[in-house]
């Protein structure tokens, strides 16, 4: 293995040219500098001392883990005379959060807005038409970038310069289903790696599956830009047999990338399999970033015709000493059966899990891959941070939501219980019951206490990787979300009812009652609704009286009360009463003209932004209301407003924001369950089939959203609770047995 601090740019450009079919290739490394000076845009500015960054890639993962603010990139490129005067498009990937792009000193385009009134465009693929009069044979691009929070810089997307026909093909503007995502993840709950199909490289291998340790420290990869040194081009890229293993097929050999479950260690494996003479001299180049890198490689003969060449990567740091681990791991006896053991491990999980009969081939593949996603996205019981164990992330990397959201995770837990994977479900519930929370009992913002106001156990938003409550902030303050309390009670009750684990209820009853269920009752105001809070779509302070929050808390209290009654706990009635109180409050305050549930109490007319909230479908999926006629009128009115068109599914709100009006597969799944409940099975199946068909073309991943205009996969990918978990819940509901 060859370790380089500066990469073989030519290799990357050749790889990009083959896969992107660009008219003009841009380098894979861009000059970079933090700070802000408009002199940096000038054509003749001296940037000799600027450092290089690999693109795409967040700058947090390339030496600036805590930097938020303005930074600049500069790129030099030459243009053949034949392209001058032609219609050309500059694609700069997706940039978090805003950019101003200069060509030869002239501003040609921008996206988002810079402070003081910053506006993010983090999910927008930058597509800028190049002015003919500015382009020359020798050129310099200067890109001013602002990042307000999270990952900054060019984090993903397509990069290059295209003629019109190649631009149309590269940007893939046709309708779904289509190929629109190019990154594959492998993880084992301990480490995570991302392979980029377009670059034919492993972008990163991280020492944890979560994004942030805490507010001040992000997780940095210990390996970046792992390239196989070969002139051969890959023919296929997929998850092997729907497992966590990434398989890249070449004409003469195959490469497998995986984070092993069977050994349950922080070791990343790259394995080449083929005829000995064709693979023995193959090697990787890579960049070592974090900690003390540990590597080992060994050639193993499988039989007379086939060999396997293993490349192992691990690390030492202040919390880990993996030197002995990688030595034990690297024995020929261990490695000879490692791939088969990994396949057997995950296929064994599939065998253990409940899988409905009657699934189509496409549904079964997505179902199995979704199980693998759930497994990959849950922090291992061997994670060094004990409080993190069992945590389920909202997405796997490269998705930017590889953070532990309470709401998302409850849907994942319900899916695990549905599958019969009770150990995993219990570990996730135990994480929430044991994680550090309660930091927002009181929170003063603009002179008002928006805190929970009583002792509580669950996060008001999400969790840092180390298992500590977090709430993200903007100029309006933090998210104070109270829906997770009810969702957790539903997930907990569902687990105990399905598993029969009465001891788990007994052990946690006091916490459940006093720190989760009782606080919900304190949230109920005299109008019988949950008080103002941020809601499921994270509106920040001062909040609103969200329909979703009252709905899921009513359902959660009802499920908890039923569980207590079933197990002879005396105080079940007060939770039944509180559930009914919320149901009555919804009926009295949120029913609009007795034909639909509006999104929030303060919404006055159907023209009010967010009047229509797709989250209200939970009133029917969670059976707070079971009246068929009311569902019919509710759904009819919502379909008029939130359905994008007859072929596509649903937006989440009547709100023109690009993020909101995109199609949300999670909502499509929840709506499918409601439709199925009221015997509208064909419509339910249509929504499920559409997502299944699209996922088939994108590694069987489910996206956070489908972009409104081009239908490309957008947001965080692959989603776990809102993706894999929601799919399992919808498909098992459809094929009820």
C-alpha cells in the first residue's frame, strides 16, 4: 500500500473523465484558504502558499474540523480552442452553504446568501452557464464559500465543465426512476466507509459511524481517497447479496470493501479477488488523516484458480489501541474465510428476521438491504463511548444526518420490533433511557422560558455521538421538540408487546412514567393541545402548536396506558385520560370545516403557509382517528395540495421552500399505511412500488427526498428510520399476515 500526502491528480482526472464524460475536466484537488478577502478572486492573485483539498469533500474532514465561516477555493484549467464560443456549463457539486463563483476575476453566478442574512443552498447542485466572453484558453476559477454550521465546502455532487449534450446527460434531468446517486456505504456500527462510484475510490473511512463527538469536535476519517492503482475500469458497483459489503466488479477481478461485523472491530477491509497472477501486484494509494494509521496486507490462496489479496486499515489514538487487533485480524486463517463469514453473518440476520411472503423480487432485495442499513446504522455495543451504544443514526454517511435524532430512531425501533430483531430494538431503547439528557429543563429565549420545565429523560431534538442531548440552533434559538416523547412511548410499548419482555418494562417503569409520560401531561394546555414547540419539521423557537406533536403524543400515551393495563399497573387510567384529552383537543382546535386536520393551531386559512402538513397523516397511521369518512375528506384535500403530480408522491408542507416542496419518501410510506388501513390498497401499493423501483437503481437506498425539479435523490442518503425503517413498516403493513 502506498501512502501519499499529495494525490496522483492525473489518476483522478482519468477516472473522472471516464465516468463523468466531461467536456473539460477540472482537477480533483483545489487550492484552499480559510478567511475572506475579495483579492482572492483576482486572476493574477498569488496563491502559491495555499493548501490543497480533495473535491468533493467537506473541509471539516480535511484539517478544519470546527471551522464555520468563509473560505475560498481556486482552480486552474485550460480550454482547447475548439470549446471557445460554445455553450458550456460549469458544475461545481453541492456546496454547503452558499457560494459566489468568479471566472477570471468576474462574478458569473452565486447560490444561497452570505451573512448577515444568510440563506443555505447546501443541497443544490451548482450548475452555472459560462459566459462566452469571459472564457479563455487559460483560466482560473475562484469560489467564495460560506458555511454556517455542519459540514462546509463542496461536499458531494457532479464537478466538471460540460458541453450542452454532455451536460444534459450528466445532470440526468429525466423523470424517476433513474440512476441519480453514486456513493455506497459500508459500516459495522463501529466504523463507516464511503465508496464513490464516480471517482472509483473510497472517499473516507471514519473511526465512528456518527458525525460529531460533541458540539466542539467532529469525527475525522483515518483514511481518505483510497484508490486502486489499475488501468482497468469498474463495470459494476453494488452491495453484495444485499449485505453491508460493497462489491466493485472489474473484467478480471472483483474488489470488496467492508467493515466486518463478524469480528466486531474497528478494522476496514479492502479485498481483491481473482487469479493470482492478475491481482498479486495490485496496490492502493491513499491519504492518512487522523490518528496513527495501522495497515497490513496479505495474499491468500483460496484454491488453485483463485486468490484474495487483503488490505487492512485501522488506527491508534488516545481512546483506541488497535495494534494487536490488526495483527490478530491479519492472520491467513482469519482472512481466508472472512468474506464468507461476513456474508453468512448478514444473511443470518435476514434469516432471523421476519420477512413477509408474497414480496416481489425488487421488494425482497430492498427489504433485505433495509435490514442491512438498520444494522449498519446502529452504534455497536463495543463502541468506546458507552453512552453511545445502541444509538441509531438518522442516516449513514455520506448522508449529512449521521446524527442520532430521537424522532427518526423511533421509526427504526418499530421496524426492528416488526422484524423480530429484539436485541437491536432493546439496545436502541436502552440508549435513549441511559443517554445524558435533561439540559433544557429551562431555556430562556427573548425573555421567555421555552424549556421542558420539568425533569425529563429524552432529547428535545437529537444526540451527539457520545450520547449527549443536543439541540441545533439558528438565529431563532434551538429546536425544542416534544413529539419524541410520544413516539418513544409508542416504540417502547410496541417492543414489549411484541417481544414479551415484561422485565424491561419493570426495570424502566419509573423512568417511563415520571420522566417521559408525566412530562407529556404537563405539556397539555387548557385547550387540550400540546403547547408551542418546534414540531417534526424543526421550526425552532418560538414554535407553534403543531398537530403532529399532539397526534403522536396522544397515540404514545394510549399505547403506554394499554401496556400498563395489560401488565397490571394501577396508574394506567391517567394516561388513557391524557390521550383522550389530546384527541379531543385535536378535534376541537385542529379540525378545519370537519373535513381535515390543519397543520398547526395558529394557521387561519388554507392559504396559510404550512396549513397543510403531511405529518398529520399520523392521525390515521397511528389510529388516533379511525373514521373512514373523515380520512377520505382529509386525504382528498391534502392530495390536492401536497401531491406533486399524479405520478409522484407527496411534499411535506404547502411551503415554497425547495427542501419542503420536494417529494418525501418517508411521507409516501406513512400515507401508504393509512391508505392500506382504509382499503385503498392499489394506491398504497403504487407509492410503495414507485420508491422500490427508484431504490433498485440506487443501491437499494432510500433518500431523504426526491428533488422537486429534477427528481434526483436529494438530502441525506441513505436514510435509516425515515428510509429503511419506514419501508419495512410500510411493506409489512401491506403484506399483513
